C-alpha cells in the first residue's frame, strides 16, 4: 500500500470531522499516513482526531538545513515548482516555496509517495510545490467555501495536481467548467460504520428535534426558528441546537424575539461521540440548508449521513447536494424523512408537523431505510477505496510516462 502524506491548514478542527474520518479509513485500508499541518489547532476536537494529532508533523518544525537542501537538490524539480508558483497569484512566492520545501523534506524523510491536501487553498498550493520538489504525485479535495466563496487559483492548482476531488456532482461540474482538462474525481465524504452503529432503542415519543452543525449562514437555522414559531404551541416540538459559530448571538436574539424560550435550547459544540450517545433522545435530525446570496452552500453534509447511520429520520431541504444524497433517479426523496424547498419556513413547519404525526413504527421504518441508504453509499470504507484507486491510478500514469521518455 502507498505511503501518503496529508497536509491540512490546521488540525484537529471540531467541525472538520471528514478529514480525520478519511485518514483513519485510509489507515484501515493499509496505507501509511503522515499527517502534516501548518499549525495544531487549539480548540475543541473530536476525540479520535486528538489521537491522530499526536502523530502530527508541523511544517514550522522542519530544520532550515533540510529546507535548504531540498531547494538545492534538484534544479529540474525546483524549476517545475517555480512554474506553478509563478502561475498562481494568491500567495507570496517566497513563502510558498519555503513552506513547500518544508513539506517536501517531511515527504522524503518518511518515504511518502503521494501528497493529499484538504481544501483548495494554501494547503493545496503548498502540497503541489512540495510534490514537485520531492518528485511525487499530489491531489487535493475541495469542500465548499474554497470553491463558492473564496476560490484561489483553482484552475491553476487543478492543472498542476494529478487529480482533484470534488465531494458532490454539482461541485465536480463547477470545477470542470474552470479546468476542462483537469482530472476531477467525485468522492463523497463518508462516515465510519463502526463508530456509528448503535442498537440503542429509540421510542420515538419525545417530540424533540435535533440540529447539529456550525451556526453559520448556509445552515438555515434562522428559517428553522421561524418554522417553529409558525407551529401551534400544542404541536410545537423542542429543538436542541448543537454547535457553535458566528451566528450564535443573532440566533439567540431571534429565538427570544420569536418567543421560543423553553422550546429551543443552545447546547454548544459537541463531538460526534455525543451524537452516538444521545441520538435516541430525538425524533429526527432537522437541517434546513440554504444557499447564501454569495452562492455559498454545503456540499454533502456529513451530519445527515451520521443521522442516517444512527437510524434517525431526516428533515432537510432541496439543496443540490442533499438532492444528490437523498433522492432517487426520478428526483423523489428516499423514504427516510422529508425534503422541503430551501428558505420556505411554512413548508418546513408543515414537514415538521407531518413527521411528528407519524407513528413510532413508521419513524423506525424511516430510520431503517436511512441506515440502509447510508450503508449503500456513504461509508468511509467506500470513500477510502475510491481515493486509494485514484491515487494508484495517477501513479500508474506517471510510471507509464516515465517509461515512455
């Protein structure tokens, strides 16, 4: 199996569960993984990611002597790296070259054959420079804001990478428009089957909904609060909001203005183990995602996959990524919950009321359907297999090209 270096901007980050999930799945497949980062994050993190962080290599810790050797070892490789550096515009050339050399030194020290970065920003640019200096293949995964809100030289990066990963079909199409000749693979982020398998009984009599995720604009939590306010008090469920983010205070104020005290509880950030331990207290996961005015959107929400894995029915919206995940070929949602139009508080209120009227038996069937759908499409094992095949494929192409020279 391959020896792969991973590069992240910061690690571990509580809301970026997908990175640790992927690394552990690649390790389970037999790959040696070298996790690298510009910095170690100081905030809360998933417990499993904290274990990975103990293996983390920081670029800043690479000795200057190794960096200088990396820059002088091969004029041909340095020239190749400079071609990319001069074509990109987002990062200072000297800093990018220096950090790329730091990463290349780690790659060579640990015998890695491939570099994979997460997010198409500085981490991807640095990984590309490092790969050119070390003479290895390179890829990176885009996740959302690096495509929709803050794209940085994406076409140039995709041209110089051996392949780029899009996490949904919509993103793949957008990336192809920017770089038609680039090798763009669609690989969805997965959820660990072992971590999210539970036999805990859910009575489905709680009249309690759960939102889990960042408190940010793309999540549509303000729409959810308005939907609750439009449900008659005698039917209104309790909503627990788990997560933190820039909209915490505005959402708290809105909850008070809408007179939802006693119905809405802000529980703060929690780890994925919390969801595993508490999922059977809830009737459904409710995540009414939206697309912002700037076009930013979620691209395959991991929390929906976690909820399906734990047999929780879903209430969500017709966000393109949700339609990809949850609808059949005819565009109809799988029988595992309800999907409503984005930004439509009345439709959302109606879906909540309809779900709460279902019998526990019907809700269990929805949960069972969700679990089956998750196992068919969204396990980390499937994700790791697809990524592993992509890496091996690009390395075969490189070996073939070398033989042809």
